C-alpha cells in the first residue's frame, strides 16, 4: 500500500502480508489524488471531494488531464516503448487479452489479479493494439471483466494443469490467426500461475464484500490474502481485543493528505512477482478451500482502491463498522459498471 503526504511531498509503502492485523478509521473527507507526473504526485488544485463508494481516485478534471496522455485512452499513439500482448486467465471461460509496456514485466497482471497468464507477442504499441483488436474480432476474446466476475471465479478454481491447458489452447488459436501484425514478434507459450503469490488457497468461495468508507468508519481484521487490489480479511469479533488494539495501518498528518495512493494486495512482499512458471506441469490446488479456516469472524473482501484519498488513523473500536454485504447483493463500483480499464498500462 502506498502513502503520500502532500504537505511534505513524501511517499512510503507498507506491506500487507497474510496474518497482518489491521485496525484503522477513515478521517475527514476523501480527496482527489491529483495527477502523477515524472514519478511524483501533483496535488489536485481543486481539493475535490470524492464519493466513498467509487473505485475512482481522481476528480473528473484530474482524470481528464491524466487521459490526455494515456495509452488506455488511445491518446499516446506515439509512445516509442515496446509493448507486450498477454493472455490472462481469471477462471474457467474468463480469459482476456491485453497489452502492457514491456518494461513493466508482469506488474500489470498482478495489478489485475490475473490467476495465470502467458505472453503472446512483443513489439510497437500500434502493432500490439492491432493484435489485441484481432483477437477481439476473430476469437471474441474480451479485454476486460468486471470485478464481480473475477471474485466469483476465484472461489471455485480448477487445478493448475486445467488452467494451463485452457490458456495454452487459446494461445495456440491466437498464434494461428491470419492478419498477425508483421512488426509484432510472437512469443512461445510459457505459463505463469499466481496461486502462491496471491494466497489463492486462502480465498473462500462467496466471501462478503466491504462497502465504501465514510468519515469515522472503521475496518478491523486480519489479512488472509491479496489478489490485485482485493484484500481478503477475517473480520474481528467484538471480543477480538488483540486485533482492535493494533492501531493504525499508516497515517499522514497533513491537511488534504492522501492515504492509500494505489495498492496491490499481495499475500507477501509487494516486490515479488511471478509464481509457478513453465509448461503445463505441476499439480497445484484450486482456490476456495479456505472458507472454513480460521477463527469465528466472517471473511470479507476489501477493494483497496476505495482507501485511496482517505487519511487513515487508528481505530477506536474493535469491530468493522463499514457496510458488510453478501457477494450476491454487493453493488459494483462506478468503474465496474462502466467497464473501464483498471489502472494504467
């Protein structure tokens, strides 16, 4: 999780490993993060207040400025960097195509919470875009899925060899298409699985969903796993004094300062990327087996993007006070309803 203090123009990071106890409260108002340029944050000049239920962490004007030079918005066609085309697996039948700057390596796949992936090609940006469009038109491969669909699939994943086989079949079909861009260099199939990195064996089926924060709302629990921006927590009960006394996850003391400025929930070091890699060998376990594991508290998933823009202080109580919704009744955030791409390339 990243933290930013606008007053001191300082940033830091903190890890959310499995077993980490969290006890924090939202303070003040949720503010726009502004725009990131040349590796640093430019504070929102409007001090815009954001909706606590939305995954969007920028006001409309800052978002418009961001998208004026954005690969995702197709306003950066002159980007000279090489790009990689990938196939990402989120569950049976949930395979998508996407592109990422080659220099980022697998970071984009980790951010999206891809259960497994394989590289398909590498070359100039527009060649990568043409390949992405080709797969969409010829094979009806989408370029995004809703967060709700991804979460539902995590609770009932097949064994690793089955995931690998489905991804390998699509990779072969994609490579066999006519009209492949000449400047895009094909990449041989190599399978990478994120079961261990994300802690997928600790992700239960049908986990509850934490709603958005409001001023004074508190979240108290213990980290079970992290998948992309989703952090799975075992919520503390009213008698869970040990968890309630832990205090703040991290705080910044400036007016208009920003809490989580973007996070990747990983059940281990955020710096670690990768996992079981190679051909379709190995016999890993599917997720969803941890539903009954642990103490008496319920398991809920928190979209860490909803923390962005808040100042977080120490919790004063011992229980979570944000809304806890069932997976069936949880309403996707505005960014999910609009089908927007998560994060940057």
